[in-house]
């Protein structure tokens, strides 16, 4: 027995690519608005003529509006995007791809967004939107949410908003300072997330990498004991996945330590742990931050990572990732993972 979408595809095979193309353009306007045709064409790697043809149709249907600052998505356009999302994801094969990866990786849920993170700047925004929606579904009273840093995690910020039934939500920095980009630090993100949701936050203003002497001394500090208690109570963790080399460089790791990591076969990094291709811990930095055993006890875990260059790191980490993890990634990375697994 054919489903209605299957029957439509059989009768109008040209409808599938046409729907996906128009949906992608409308969605990109929503994510980047206000935006001009030329900028949109460059972002989507299409000609300005192609963009003009489609946006004229969308405008006639009342889905787009043209303003002096550029095109914007109307309320009807936003409604159409939301109503057609599941259908477009199914027709494009993204829903099936996510389900296949769930089984292969042993995760609770895998959500694949269309596009290639490396080629399309709207993909990061879309990752943030989907991850934020998944997070908002987990909201509960007295919830403690541990947040790491990084560009992928930062992408959630603009899509967070207060929830009617929320009470006493606390965002906690899952690690101290790392690197020099302040807008992507865990401390900055928990403050931003809390402001977006009218919630509370706790920061950890310590270097992530400490000497043995400093580490032992800090363990007795009231600020540290308080934050560690929050980690024990954490209900949710939002985190990224980094390649071992990338994270070691961000930590200003010495050339000698980089060599040691390479010799040990370090491929991925999460929560201060370095893993090899088999998911075994090969190195652990001395840090005040949430520990892997605390992450494993959390009810909800949201991992956000994208880009084909991180596929090896993703495959490495997911060999040991908690099974309650919800993973949000881009189409290009998901397909690359599937080629290795399926």
C-alpha cells in the first residue's frame, strides 16, 4: 500500500527536487534575513537569476517580503517551513539516514540537517535551531544544564527562549577557559543561554589545564566545590566533539605533547578526554570540569558537531558516547559516517 507522499512521487517525480529547492531557499532567507538576492545566491552557490525566479514565486505566494534591507520571511512563510519540514526531510532521505545512524551508533536519536557545513554558512544556523528545539523538549523544573564551548554549541543561542513551565533552570559552564575566542567560551555561552531563557547560570573562571599543584589546591576552593556539586546534579549536557589535534592546538599544547598524542593515536576529544579510533581513552588533561562519569549519569545529552573533517573524531567518540545521546549533524558529515558504517 503506497503512502500519499509515495504516490505523489510516483505521479510527479519532478515535484521532489522542486520542493526541496524552494524549501531550501525559503529556509535560507528565514535563517539569514534580511538578505539580498546576490548574497543569497552566493551562500547557496546558485546564480542570481535562479534565485530571482524562485523568490518572485515565493513573494507572489505571500511567503517572502521585500524590504529596503533585503528579503524577509513572512509569518506564512515560517508556517510553511515548519509544516513541510518533516516531509522535506523524509523526501530528501535525511530522516532515513538519521534512523540508520541511530542503529549503527547506538544513540537515542540522530537528527540530520540538509547541506554541507563546510560550504554553506546557513547550515551552522540550522544546526543550532534543531539542537535548541531538541533541548527545549527536555526542559524540567530545577534542571541543571552543563554547557561546553565551541562554535557548534554557540549556534543554539539565538533560538533559545523562555518556556512557560520552566522554573529554576541553571546553566553551568562544563569547563574552564580554553583558547582566546571569548564568544565561544563555556562561561560566555552559559551567561548568554541564561539571558535568552530568563534562567540562572554559574561560571567557572579557571584555566582548563592546570598543574598538579594548582589542581589539588583548587579542589578545596568553595567556588570549585559548588560547581562540582552542580555537575553531580546535572540533568542535561550540551556539548560539541573536537578532533584531537584541533583541541590540543586550542589548548596551546606543546609540540612535545602534540607528538605524544599522535603516537598514542588520539583522534577525538570531549570533556578533557582524548580518545583513539577505537574509543579508548589515551590521554586525560588535569582539569576542573565535568567528568565523563558525570556525563554518563545525565538524563539528556545533546551533541552538536558537523563537517566532514570531523568524521573520524565523531566515529571515535561515539564508540564510548552514552546511549541517551541526541546527535545533531549536517548531511555531508552524516553521509560520510554512513559510508564508513553501512
